[in-house]
């Protein structure tokens, strides 16, 4: 039986609407009788996210760049492994389509931004790919949709957003550090181009944020191309 497909919605900033867009795409696919489910990473409802919560609360360092990226990457990778094995593997291996709000791609963006030199960053990305997709045997994403939202817009949205993460009590160490937010965004653009992700410009004339529906329609148009290419 043909295995399923993993489509990831990613961005280089928080509060970018990834969860909303993943939900809308999944709902529309299901309405069209496509066998799809939504997954969210990290999986804060699972005990496997314990080390992630400690990391994001600053228990290993108040600044994200104080924490070894190889170590912190494993926190997220193990949570993905547990979630995939317990909740997603059977669905995926019987042909289901998973729409993921974040995935290994977030490790690629957030953790590799801790390296100043491109060579070290690329070496880390090779290590991470081997860890998650070869050693952990997690499925590789078939397509990654990158929501391109400038850091200042993201920061303004973060100020308006209600607390979202269980037990974190406010912003996490990634969201508190403005310098890290800017570095991560620039790194995300580098990675999106390097790995040929589908980039969705979420701004109108570089001034105003597109509506949720406008962004969704661009994502769905990309899905139509995927469907045609995959014969779905």
C-alpha cells in the first residue's frame, strides 16, 4: 500500500498563523473527501514534551543561544518520535495525509540559527537530517509551506496573542529575545530557499498583512498543484 504524505506549514516567526492555516487546509481537504488529519508540534499534551517545556521556560538557559543546539534539538526530535509512533504512524503508513503545524523543519530553523558560520550551520543541518529521518526513521516532509512574515509584524501579533502553551506562564525564551527572533527569521529565509520550500508572502505591498482567507487561498492553490502532480 502506498504510504501517505506529510505537508508541513512552517514560518520563521511565532504568531504567524501556522495553526490556523493548518486547520483550515485540513478541514477543506476533509470536506473534499481527502483522508487528512492535522498534527501539531511540539505535542504539549504528551509527556514527551517535558524537556521542551523545561527548555522554553529557561531552565537550561534564559537565552536560547546559551543552550547547545544539538541537545535542544533532541528534545523536539524525541517528542516527534513519540507522537509519530503513538498517534500518526498507522494513519500515515496506510495512505493518510498529515498536515503538520511545525515539524523537524522548526529544528532546522530555530536551532541552526544559533550558529554564526554558514559551514557550521550546514553541518548541523546534515546531522539533524540524519538524526530525525535516518536514525529516528521519521517520515520526511513531501512539501513544506513557508509563511513569510517579517519579525516586527510577528512581534506585534505576539503582544496580542493569549497564552497558548501549557505550563509556560507567558512568552517562552524564543519569544522574549528580539535579537533571536530576527536571527531566526533571516535563517528561515536561507533554509526555505536552500531546501526549496514553497514560500508564501503574507504581506500586501510589504505593508499590510494579508487576511487569513487570502493566505489560505494561496496555500490551497499550491495544494491543487500537489494534487495534480501526485494524481490524488
